[in-house]
């Protein structure tokens, strides 16, 4: 339902807000704007463009109107949000019109010899493959807020149509924290596995608990003692692909076979989390999975082999699975693709995420942090994160804790008694009532003490 667009995201009360309406639509999906800076993908009564470069010709905000305490939009915002979250705006171009490096046979050949190639060679191949990343128009680098801005604008219109200046909702993070922060480690090689203890010591020295994603087949052994080490230190153990050969989503039948094995490892290791190798993903196939949450979706995938991005800085549900997006640049991409041995880009992304109260999520590979120069940069990041968390009271969490919170929040609701709003539902003792406040043409948030 179109009316669910705000309740799902904000957990606003069921009554009070103007109804959001959209007309029945037909025709092709395409790109259009909703205001000068929000690129949408879907159907619109005002027209769409098949090419993102021409989205500016169709601004749906000009045809949005408020009447009879209703918001009338020329597009279905639920469809647009779903298209963005599931990357349906990414065109699967025919090979003859695309790049040769995108051909399945080329990718299969690369992964067949990948383990024989030194990092220096792989780095040059990846730079060639990703060479056009800075010219991509959408999602917006270095952090994209399209889904979040779209929700804010629809909420603002709904409040204006209702004549409401302050609208209560359930705050995004527990205990009124302004942001959430997670650190994750994908273990790609036996050398990375063997560096785990040292990395745990390093994280722990800076007040960080992280999750380790471990490949269950072929790459290296996963002894019980290794799993116990991670968990005994208060860190989290998750599954990382099946064998990390880049083929997980290449063909549906193969995927179904592999997903059964992945599910069996989820049960064997009594874990709840998963990330695919190389951040490959196909959200329309997630119904085959039996884990609780996935972490394979980048916010902006300019520097990932699979282009796209979910365009939000908050977790979201894909059926029964919670998607916890990656909202910062991977360490490998920073060091090897951008050749940047500083934390400047990470600090820029964190500043943007702080302004929008989003999830701050990192991937740092133990395999690459063995190198002293990379480890020095990572230590600088840990120092910066430790100071930021303490100063701003940011919620430092494990991915599993984010999963538990977001599921609980999805079942919470606001109730009013004696003129006061309170939260009911699971973990409501950690929830805070917040208010969206109209401030001229803008919307700002206030969190109750």
C-alpha cells in the first residue's frame, strides 16, 4: 500500500498524517526527478527517461499536490523505493552493447586464475575494470541518500497537508543514539585467518567489537578453536559466501544448490549473518536463504565489480531477511584502487552519515591489514572511531545486534496517553520517541530525552 511508505520507515502513528495517494500507472519504468536532486526510477505520470542523463526533463515534484488532507503524487513511492533498494534501476545490457569485461566467460576465467595472481596484478586488472567509476552519475558518490531524502520529502508533504508542525515517530537507534556503527572483517585467505587474533587485539584496544565473515569451503580450514577464539572475545562469527569463487549468483540452479550448503553452514556454526564474496548479490533470490541478515549490499557500488547500490543508509527488509548495507569504502578499494593511504575519504563519509543519522558500516580485511602501511591507516581509523563514539554517544554494535534492534523496531508502535507519546513493543525500553519538525521548507528531527 502507498500509505505504508511512511509507517514502515518512520514507525509513525497510524492516524494523523495525510494519506499518500498515487494513480494507477502503466508503461515502462525509467528515470525521473522528485525535486532538483532526487533521482527516482519507476513509472511516473509526468514521464520518464530510459537514460539517467535525461532524468532532469521529468520532475515529478511539479505535479505533486495537496488537497482534502491528502498528498497526491504522480508516481508510486513504494514502487520507486523498492526499485532503488533492490537495484532494479541497474540495466543488464546485452553483452554486445556493454563492456567485454562484463561477459560471464571473462569473469569466470578471472576467478579461475585469481588465486594464482599476486595482488599487484589483480590490482591493475581491477583498476582497468573500474576505470569509469568517477564518471558514474548515480548513485551519488561518496554516500547516497536518495531513499532517505525521498521519505523525508513525502513526510514533509504529508505533514503540510495535515496542518501538522510536529510528527512523532520511533527513533532509528536505541537509547536515542545519533548513529550506529559496525565494523566487519571478511577473511579471504589462510593468512588472514591466522592474523585474526592480532586483529582482535587491535580492535579491542580501541573499544571495538567486530564481526568476522569466514569462508566455509575450500579456501582454508575453519577449526573449532578458531570459531571459539572469535566468540570468546565477544566478537561475532558469520558466513562469507561458500567458496568465494565469484559464481554464487551466476545461474539460478547453481545458486539453489549452493544456498542449501550455505544454509547448512549457518546452522552448523549457529550464526545468523552472511555476506557474499565480492559483494555480489541478487535480492530477488534471497527467499532461498535461511539466515537472519545479509551484508552484501553497498550504499554506492562505484568501486565494486557489481555496480549499483541501495541508496539508503539504514537497514531494510528483503522478505524475511534484513539487509545491513555497507555505507563506507572498503579498505581494499581505498588502498589498491584509489591508492589512498589516509582516512580522509572515510572521515568525509562519516561526516555525511552523521548529518543524516545513518548506519556507519565498515569492511576491513585481515588479509590486507597484515601489511604494515595498511595496518597503520586502519589504526588511525580505529582511533578516530573510538573518539567519535565516545564524544557523540554513537551506538557501537555488532551486526547481529543491529539485526535484533531493527526487527524489534519494526514491531514497535506509538501510543498516546494523557497527551504523552510512548513506545510499545519488543525492546521498547530502549526506544526513544522523536519528532519530525517542519522548519520552513525543511524537516528536522528532535529526539526526546
